[in-house]
C-alpha cells in the first residue's frame, strides 16, 4: 500500500453549543486504502466526514485533502477539490423529483461542460458499474427498493470519476445478503478504479469484508488506527467490547468461512 497521506486532519475540535464532539483529533488516510471509521453512537463519525468534505466548519484544527487546505480554500477551492471526491450519504440523498439518470447527471451538469448526450451516456455507464439494470435510469427514487437506492446513490457519488469515495453507513438498512453484495461491490470498484475509500460504518461484516485499516473514534478523538488484527489487541473498554463481542465473533467466523470457500 502506498504511504502517501491524501487526507490529513490535525488538531480538529468540533462541537454544537456546549457539546464537544471532537477534541484535538488527528487522522491520516492513505492513498489507495479503504479506511473504516467506527465508534459508539454520538462519537461523531458522520460529523467527521462532513467536516472533511467542507459541509461543516470545526472550531479549530486543519484539514487537508489532496493537498488543499479545506478550511482555508474558500468556495472556489472547495469546488475544485470537490470534483475529485464523491460522497454517498446514508439514505442515498437522491433528489426525489429527478430520475436515477438525472440524479447521476446532476454533478456533471453543475461542474462539467459536456453535451447532454455525453452526460446521459456517462450516467448510464455509472448505472451499469453499480449493478443496476439499464431500465433503472428512467425510474424515480420512490420506485426503487432500499438496496437499489443505495446503488443509485453510489452511482451518483462516482459521477465525476473521483479519486476519493466517502461512504456514510453504506449498508445500513440492508438485509444480510444485500449488505454482503454491497460490500463486494465496494471492494470491486475500489480495486478497479484505484479509489481511496473513507467508510463510516457500524457493521462488523463490512469492516471484515472491505477495510484495510480501521480508525476508532472514542473519547472525542481517534483513539487508535490499525488493521483488524491490531484492533483485537487494543486495551480499551469500548474497543474490546466492540471487537470481541458476539457480533464480532459471528463476523469473524463468516469471513473465515467465506475465505475458505
């Protein structure tokens, strides 16, 4: 794995009112890796993602993405570096009044100067990439199942051919088979496109199936980063409970059985 950090967070402090979410948080995300971000409810996993992509402003700290100081870049700088990342939010965040194809075209329409026919063809390519049938392009979000909406949201995140993919709870709400298939899709796309993936999740199966490293948010900071094997050695109450509990053992067994098969 390449050793270049393409996302760096230093001294990040965030909060809402009197509530402090992060305090002096540091994190590096390396080019080409899938980094899983985990933590207890309220630990600020999704808040951290939104800070990195410029949707929220911290109280203090520095965030650099692909060489750009996100907090000092201004709207023009954020737009420029934003062309190099894609974001899939938990619910898909699709525009309900647009078809799937139109949803995928939306970032292209805003940021690329290409003709409508090319834009439509690129959208159809993204639809195929995420495993949706060609007919899905003409459907509206309300016509889709939960799993299809996830894939449509992923297709839109890939709209601008990004270098970095941010995924917020990508398998939340999916049944076990659908979640496993989505995990496999993430891995296949990451390898095929050379993506760096920042993945917020609580799903242990997803961690086992997709992630090169894991970052644990606890005590208002990144408590530890490392591989799954390294997580098993961490002496911290929440980390131990999370990675050694019944769900963790079930996820480990499932991954071992899949590898053996």
